[in-house]
């Protein structure tokens, strides 16, 4: 009996020491000391995973110019150049994130698990949608599994030494394991790495809605997906936090009613009253706002229940509207804010689904830096740079959990 009590006292002392040393800095951390970034998401963040996984002949357009034209070479990014994640890494003094599926790449300062076209929910959990491969295999659950596999293979060097802590810290050391396979045990080395890292959970979820809208489902019907998408994102964030992450950013969705692809798709059936003063579709923006309102509420609950970590919401919606309304002063052509730089058809949106950027008949504008939209769906490097400044150096990261080395931070 006495030995059991002594063992329990020792374990509780170790537990208290762990929380004091590992968690005490989380909530008030100003963002310094980020040594790695780990990113989950879709085409807004993918730096080359889709092109590595896609079968030969599929998604050939992003493998070739004019994609990457501003960089002088295609990189697998869905843009003419860099993405927000690139500018964020640069501002933190870190190298650009290599895609997880890239071969012989350095992952010393982070990994990008995002895949263009990926959904938050598994397609089987959504409507009866005809989702093209390889999208169906790259949901958030799959990316989380990649993340765990990477951490375990790279940092799980002291599993035996952490077994005592694991036993007494089951909620923290046992990840939620959304795929319901074997438990994921988090070693002290994994926790140490995540304590000095930044994890982005998204932007993701946009494609869950995109695929439904592209199959002509009504807005009211697509809204039924919102609770499931939000739950999937928040569950993923909880899992990352349980693994030891001390800084997590969860972005919201864009105002999709301002996207040239959606504007072109709805042009024939829309009336003047369907548009707002910026020329965006009201109903689609209201839909995106509903997603964001629910996500923000869920993030607030996450913040309240994880006070030893820094959790922030990235407001893509209002930062984009700020960019749109101030396009001229930020160096963009105000007449081209709703027009794709690379596309076909000319007109108000320069977008046709049958002749998207990279296909025969589509051409790229001469100065992508003056456009917000690159291909009618994704943004230009210049727009992503402006968005990065508005979010990570402005008021659209809520709360502001990052600061930047003086020599960097000049996106």
C-alpha cells in the first residue's frame, strides 16, 4: 500500500512538472521561436502534393506554364507564383514548405500536407457526389494520418522513456485518432517539436461545398454540409492540440460570391438584385459567411478549452473584401478585380469552364501582379502577398499569436 502511494505521488509530481514546463508559455506566446510550420489544407496551400500524386495525364495544367510564370517555372502551386503559406514562412525566417509527397526533400523546418482539391470530410460522408480521383483519397483525415506518420518516423525516439507520462496523461498523449485505428502515442520528442511549431488546419472545407455547387445543388441543400465540415475541422484541430501543438491557426472560407468562376457559372441565371455593390453574388457570400460564423464560434470554444495553447482564427473572408475594396490603392487594376488573369472568353470574368487556364484557347494576361484572380478560382501571387500582410501583419488573425523577426516580416 505504501509503495503504491509513493508511485502515485511520483507520477503526479511528474505530471505537474510536465504541465508547468511544457504548457505554461502557450497562451501568452508572441509567436517568436517558431522553428517549423506544418500545414493541412487544399489548393490554397498546396505547394506540390497534387502533382506528385496525380496519375499521368491528370491535372497536367498546373504542371506546366503559365502556372508558375511569375517564378519562371511551374511548382505545383495553383497560381502564377507563391502562396500565402510561402509568404508566412518567409516572414518567420523559414524556408518554403516542401510537399509531403516530394521525394528527397528537406522537412527540417516543416512539411506541407495540403493537397489541391482535398475535402474536409471524406466524400463518403457527404452527399452522393461524383468527386473525381485522386481528390477522394486526400481528405483532412488522410492528411492527419500523414502528419502522424511523419512525426512518428522523424521524432519518436524515446517511446520507452515517455511511457509513464503517457499512462497518467491519457487525454493529452493519446491523439483522438479519427480513423479509429490503433492509438497514436505521442513521445516527448514529438511534443517538444510541436511546442516550437506552428500548425495550420486549413483553409479546408471549401471543396466540400464546391463539388456540391458544381453539381448544381441548391444553396439551401449545400448548407446541410456545414455542421459536418465544421466538426471535421475542429476535431482535426483538437487532435493536433492533443499531440502537443502550442500554436494553431484555423482559417475561414473566402467570399465565394466574388470568385470569377462562380460569377461566370451563375451569370446566365442571375438578376441585378443578386449582386452587391462590389459585383459579388449575395447568396453565395451569405453562405460562406454562415460557414465562417459557425467556424468562429467553434474556434472560440476551442480557445476556451485549450488555454495553454495559442489558437487563432484567420479571417480570409473579410481580409479578401478589404483587398477587393482597396484594390487600386494596393496596386491592382480596379477594373480587373472580378476577372481571371489566365482564362478564356474575355468579357467581365474571362472564365469558361471548358477552357480554363492551361487548356487550349486560354491565355494569360501580361501583368498578373495587377489582377486578384489568377485562373478564376485561385489568386495571383500579388494577391496572396497582400492577403498575407492583411492577415498575419494586420487585424485579421484573431487573436494575433505571431510576431516576426525584425529582419523578416516585410512581405
